[in-house]
């Protein structure tokens, strides 16, 4: 494992990294399918727009200049609430976060996600973190440089003082490294051949930072 010296802050991706969804209802996918069925032409950037816009779930159709019935929206909102209620922390997260805090590191989150998912995640955390770079607040998604920049600014750290950890290779590892940050790739499914990879977050605690 590569030694990572000079680190003052550790930032984590969210879904697949510190939390998981127990019952994936995929309400946004269902909503977009209805929007497309109503006449909206599919665009590869629709998902990016959803995650980079601070908008309530019920207002998403208006973002695409479309209308759905109140009944359709209500049913999908129930799906959303059901999904949100099954968000849980991975087993080693509390110990890892508490250990980093006790060691004096700043801690942040940097995630591509839609607006409703942030609150339930924050409610699971053991304490208020130092920085949150939510894509819907920043107006940019990983691996765009702007979201890493906002993260570093919120942490009051230079990029080379921040370690980014996440399960997505391009967004969390390659993207942050290209911005000048340190990074570790989280691969929970199997042991990775990459030198800078971990399979559980608490493995981070054995690395000299």
C-alpha cells in the first residue's frame, strides 16, 4: 500500500462507500420513464441534470418541461420514501469516522446524488462533518473539477492535503487524482490488483497518513 503523507482531510463518496440502499425502488428511473413516455426525448445528460439541480422530487417533471398527474407523482413519492427509509451505513463506517475524528483529520463527503438523498444520509452520521460537496448544491458532478474544488474549499485544504475514497474508479479515484488530490479506490466485492485500493473503509486506518 502506498504511504500517503501530508494528509489533513479525508473525503468519502456516499452510496456504495459509506451507505447502501437495502430496498432499491429506483423512483427517479421510474419517474424519468414516465416523462419519456409522455413525450420527452431521451438525452444522455438527463441524469447529470437531475443530480446537479437542487429540486424537489415532485418538481422534476417541470425541469424537463413536462407534466405528470398528481396521482402519478404521489405514488412515486411513496416509492422514494420507501427507498430512503432503507438507507444504512456499512458496518465499519462509524468506527472509521470516529477514529479519523479522534486523530484530528477533517472529514467530508463528496457525492453525485439527487436532492432527497442527502438528508437521510446526514441523519445516519455520528457527528456533523466538516464539509459536504453535494452535486445538487454545487451544480456539477464528479468527475468535473468544480465539485472537487468546492470540496477542498469547504475543507480549507489544498488538493494535495485531501484523500478521496470511493467505489467508482472514474469519479472517485481518477477524477480526484487528476485534480491533484490523493485517492483510494474502494472495491468491496473483491481484492483489487491496484496498489491504492481497499476492500473496507477501516483498512484506511492502518495506512500512515
